[in-house]
C-alpha cells in the first residue's frame, strides 16, 4: 500500500499564501516571517533552494503547522484503511500527536487487546487466543485480525500510533461555504486593528458593504470560525491590543534569586502614601513620598526616607544610610525616574536614558564605588520586586488606626466618606512608618523561595552572616553623603560660586579656570565643599566664605515656592487697592479743561523805537460761486411721509455691563436711582457673564470690556 501524502509536497511562500491553509498567513510577507520565526531554512531535508528562474526557497509540507498538514491530507483523499508498515514512523507519530484524547484512548484499548492475544498465543495458539480475547473484550474476532494487519512489520514501540482509528483523516462530508475574497479581506482589515469594534459590528459593516456590491458572504458564526482558523490568536491579540496585549500572551520571566546572597543586589523605588500629613512650612496637608531600598535576596527593606516628592536628595540620603548601616551592594536595580537617573547617583552610566549625556559629566556615586547599575523596564511593576513590598506596606500603613480620617483612598474614585477630615503631624507619621516597616521585615510566614516560612529579617541575617560584605572607607563616606555639581573655577583667583555661596581655598589658585566636581552635603551647604577632578581624583577642601544661601536644598526649594506665593498675593492685593487703572485715570484727566490764564496788563510800558519797514502787498484769489444748481434749488421739495421712530440699539452683554457701571457711579455720586435700575442692578450681580466681565474689568480696567 502507498503512503498517504498530499498532492503537492513542496511549496513556495507565494503558493502557501494563496493556498488558504489553517494557521498559515495569506500574504507572501507573512509566510516569510513565519518561516523566519520557525527557522524553516535551517532544516537540512525539508527546505531547499528553488531551481529555475527567480530562485527563492521551497518548503516541505511537513514543516507546516499541524492543522495545515491535516488539511492537506484531507484534500489528498487519504485512504481510510490502516496505514501500511512502510509509512514513515515520524509521520505517523506526528499525525497521532494531533488526535484528540478520545481517539488516542481507542488506540490504547486496541493495543491492550493485541497484548492479551500475544500473551495467550504460546499456550493455546493464535486463533484460539483471538477468539478468547474477542469474547472477553466484546469485539468481533475479525476486528482483532484487522488490528494485527495494521501493525504488521511495525516495531512494538510504534504500535500505538499505527492502531489509532484512521477515520479522522478522511475528507469532511459537509460542504464548504463559499464567499468572495473581498469579504474576507475587508473583514480582516476592519477587525484586526487596535481601535476596532466587536467582531459582530465589523461583520455587519462588511456584510452591508458586500451586499451593495453583490458579493457573497459567510454566516456570522462561520466567519468567526474562519477568522480563528486562518489568523492565529496571538496575531489577533497583537492586532487589536498592541504591544501590551502581546506581552500578556507570554508568561512573565521567572528570575531565580536563590543563588544570590544578602546585599549582593538591591532595588529601589518611590511610592506616594495615601495619607494626608501636616508638613512643616506648608499650610495645606500633603501626601508624602517614601523612597526605599530593598535587598533582592531576602526582600528586606534596608533603608528609607520620606519627602514631599521624589528627589535626588532623598535618594542619596537613603542610599547613604544603606551603606553606613549594612555595606556596599554590588548591583542596584532602578527604574528610569529622574530621582534615580540623576547624575549625582548614576552619572557616567551609559544606559541611563535620562538627561543629556556629556563627555565632561562627572562619575556618579555608584560607578565610583564599583556598583553595577541595572535599569528596570519603565511602567512595568513586575521588573521591580519592591513594588510588592509597597503594596503590603501601603495597605497596613495607610489604613492604620492612627491615621483614621487622614486616609485619602488609593484612587480619586475611592475617596472615603471622611476624606480630608484630618491630617497627621509629620513626627507621628514618621514614627508609625518606622514601626510598620520594622513589622514588615519581622513578620514570619513569608512564602518566597528564599524565606521558606521565615521572616525577611531572619532570611537576611542568615545570609548576611556568611556573605562577603564590602564596607565603606572614610574617603568613600564623602561620596554617598555628598551631592555633586560640575563647576568652573574662577579664571583668576579660582573661587567657586555655588547656590549663591562663595567657596575658596588657597590651593584653588593652581586650578583657576578649570572644570571640577564640587561635592557637598545637600542638607548643610555651609559645611564647605570637597573638590574633585572630572575623573574623580580628590583635590582638596574649600570652606564657605559668604553665607548668603540657604541651609539646605529642600529648604531653599520650599522658600522659593513660598516667595512666589507671596509675590502673587501682593500683586492681587495691589490690584484690589487700585480699582481704577492708570489708563482710565489718564483718560479722565484728558477730559479736564485746561485752566485759562488771565492776561496781565503791564503797568510800565517801554516804547520801542520805530522801525520803518517796507510795505508788503499781497494778492489773494477770491472764491467763485457755483451756480450750476440754482434752478433746482428754486423748486420746493417736501417729504410728506410720516417720520419713522429711530430704532433702539439692541442690548448686548457689553451694554448691560456698562449700564451697571453707570448705576454704580451715579449711586456713588449721590444721584437718585430708579426702582427699575435698582432691580436691574441686583439681577446682574448674579449673572455669570457679568461676574466674569467684572473680574476682567477689576483686573485690566476699561480696556478689558469693549
């Protein structure tokens, strides 16, 4: 018997695109991408160069997806009887692997019958054994003999695949629905897009279009099955949901941290606490931010700081506590936020992707201490394990009983009924935060692979006692305690101006005009500077000479903010004190008549000597009267039509506004106001358009209202 094969074994990409096979793209470009993704061309037997004009590649049908192979076998009218032993075992097992479990169970039952017959064949003969097993299994003896024919010459290890029923390889008896190719193309174009609607909506729209063109369409359920059969699910998800939907189709990466040790790697992030806090120097309550560093091996929170917003000062302070208390880590995992990607901390890191990277950038603290920086995927919480810790801390901290009335909810639509009724003093907030973080680290029963039921504290302590820990030297303390700025020394005397403070030492004359790195304590700018070269070499110290700046950067930022608020308040107060603008005053002054100065008669007259002048004669041209219309003017012309009353001007928002202003001015001058004007004035005070006009008038004067 011949082996069942498709009518065509070798296919080009163009032919596969036109064949319409399941799970095979319908464009040549799509087939090429599928071949590239599955690496078809690397197969030594089932891929070959196409002979003839044009060249290209040809692929064997066995490289196609399983459903495509099954479709080719059905189209080839494969025989219904058992396959001959000459069939390739790999092909049979590939076909068997695509069968449903019910069919595989039938093959296993047949194999069990065959094995019973062979067990009884030695004592009683094969014929009697077949009859005995047939009666026991309730099958015909002829059927068992047919099963033996199916596995004739087959290795016992491959019998299961050959015994599977072959009726599923037969051609389907139902008729295939037909439709126009335009219907299928339009349906895919409408449905496979990010902003596409439901399948039913796309189907109805394309169906109506095909109806106007006289084209055949499929039923809605048939079209849905066709879409699922010809467009893989992952492709549909990617087309309709974009990259975010595509990422959901693949499981997240599982990163093993069991091979690490304590303090080998840390990760850090910021989190806004959902609690109103009374911050010193700020009138309104605020929601503070917490910056925390977490050990990657044990998940223990090693250090943290609280500030108004994420900033490099808070990050450096928390990082300094980490190094001073525990030691220097070897790896740091950050996200791409400005507070972590700042040049104080990570300057010189090639993959920072924040701020402008310049050749004269100073090395940050982490590169100078030999700490390798890793950047997590932005907006991807799974990339940073500390996100899970923040979720636990936020739940227990923000909803603490001591914060009752100060909790604001985790989103704008989840505000509690007592929203904004209370704000927690900063000292109380810090005390409870410290307690909750300590409880978070000490809570037993952790189910992480490294904790195994212990607390994060115990997990960290066990590994920390045996791990090689790097401690900071006194010279390194100047790195993590200090912020840094790249500055240029004065070209003559070498002094340095930073944050409105002047710093100088006698040795700085030798480096006048050069660019250096100034390191400083952000919380005490008057403590002096530590000067380094751009390469990180220490030059010396410079003390503060003019203490005109602020004591710390955070205080300077708050002071500048309060100063701006005061300027705005004073500006508004000045406007309130000046109800009339300068322009209006000038206009009023222009209407004042100039005073007439009376002539003063001189009491003493000095007679000037007589000077004889030449008489000047002037000839002036007299006007000539126009007499062309004299005859017309002698005729009396009278219009006897009734005079029309003058149309009153239409009242607008502008005229109404000025009417109110006129009523106010007459009232201030002590003139009588009619009842109609008083009622009109009262109604206009509640009118929104007038109120907006009045605000502009009070701010900008007459020029604001046309």
